[in-house]
C-alpha cells in the first residue's frame, strides 16, 4: 500500500497537511456515518499512524510498507482492532469532538453547562406611516417560557432542596473510556440526568415538573422612537425566554414593518408628495396650502412653473432617530391642462392666441371641444 497515495498527499507533505488529509478522509469513511466504508477507514488510519509518526515515516520512506513489523503488510500493527468502536458521537459533538480528542492533547474536556441564557424571541411589529414619523408606544403579546413562580426557577418543590446528581456525582459530566487506534481515550459528555447542572431536585416542582420554567402569555410595552425606518429592529433586553439553571432571560427582537401611506412617500428622512395645480396657477404663480405630515403650510408657486418641477419645504420631513433634526418635505408639481372650456373661456384663449401671434387652428374636439 502506498500510504501517501492513500491519504492523497505528496511525499514532501508537512505534518499539518497529513493531519488535515486524514481528518477529512476519516470523517468521510467512518463506518458509523451511514455512508462510511470500514475497509477504507482502516486503510487511511493505518496510513496516518505511519506517516503521522516521524520515526515510522522515516522508516517507511526508506524501506516501504515492508520495512518493519510496526507497519508492514496491511495493518498488522492494529491487532485486529474493530474500527466500529470509534464512536462518532463523542459528547454530542460529532467528528469535531473525535478530532479534538485525537489531536488536541487527549483527555476529557470540561462540558459542564451551568446557567444558560434563555432563547431570544423575534416578532414582527406592524405600525402606520404616521406612527413611524412621530413615535408610539405599542403593547405586544408574547408567548414565552418564564421562570416558574412556584419554585422560582430551580425546579424543586417548595420546602425541598436540590441534591447532587447521582449519575455524574455533581460534575455535570459523564466520563467514559473509549478504545481508539491511538489507545484508550477518555471522553466526557454532558450528563443527561441533570443536563450539566450537577444538581437535581429532591422532589420535582408540582407546577413545572422540575423544568424550572413554564409557558405563559405576557403583554410587554415597547416604545417606538420617532423617525424609525421600515425594517428596523428594536431589542428589548431580558424580555425573551427564561434561562436554564438560573440563567438570565433572553431578549425580545421586534422587526418593525411600516405600512405605506396613500399620500406620502419617505426616502431616508425626506418626505415626498405630489400636488396638482391649474394651468393658470403655473403661468401666473400662486400661494397654496400644502399638506405635510406636520400639518398644512403655505407654499409659494413661482410664475412659469413647469409640470414636474419640485419645491422643498425645509424641516418638514421625518425626524432623525434620537435627534431634533428633521428631513425636508419635497413636493412635485403637476400642471393640469383643462379638458373642457366654456364658451367664455374659449373666447379668452382665442384672444391670448392672437396676442401671442401664434398660428394655431383650434379644433372642435379635445381642448376646445
């Protein structure tokens, strides 16, 4: 067997390259993965045992696989070891734990859980366009796990104590010895009885059955700041689910969804609207009342305004969150052309045509119809 070819590395490969190649192949061929290959797993492990050892590698480079009793002839050095005993699920960590144990110095790692922060909760909060501009206080209903009121979250029936877990003797871990191609390896996993806490109730709480938490609905007030944008996220610390083993509560995240306005459009902190004006207002100029989110304002329309022109009213847009500054209100002017004229209006328009010395031939339909 060509060990370098088995691992897919060159003869000049470094120790780290050999180790990396073995990790990848061992994960691919391990029999317990369901798609593994026991024979291939034996081959790559045999190759790594030789090439991963400086002395054996030097001997192999000089004499080949028949160069010595420690690695000659297809795995004699393993003495018939059953590779299916290499457990993939070391402490719930899968192959990551196998390789940490094999290559990370060996020995058990501390996996005691202890107090854990509760899960975060995410919700969508719908608000109106105006509420986003001026801010609002909303009350939201949240269904979440809270610390049990009867046992105060420790899972024990009031009047009883927490005792040391018999399974793990209070360590929060279950330790076992695992035979591997590299010898006996000690591994540790979280104790399934106490879930890593090291203690269990003498008598489980009658309300939560020892869980320390119970599902409840609660109403929470959330202050939405003025000027908030669509899709902004508000974090309410400690308003999520209760933690485990006395851990802190998680957080509540509100994803703000702003309903569109029929009148206004917002871009950043500026607000846009459209205003229709009469042809004569555009020609002669005028002063009109403009509707903004902050109320009506007087707007001067300059003489000679063209359709599509825009005018800006400073400081009448949306506020910047956490600031007194506001954006602007920008209005687009649309000049409306009258579709029908009275007899008197027709006469006046004809007079204007003559004054302008325009060669216009009025039609019976359309503008002069």
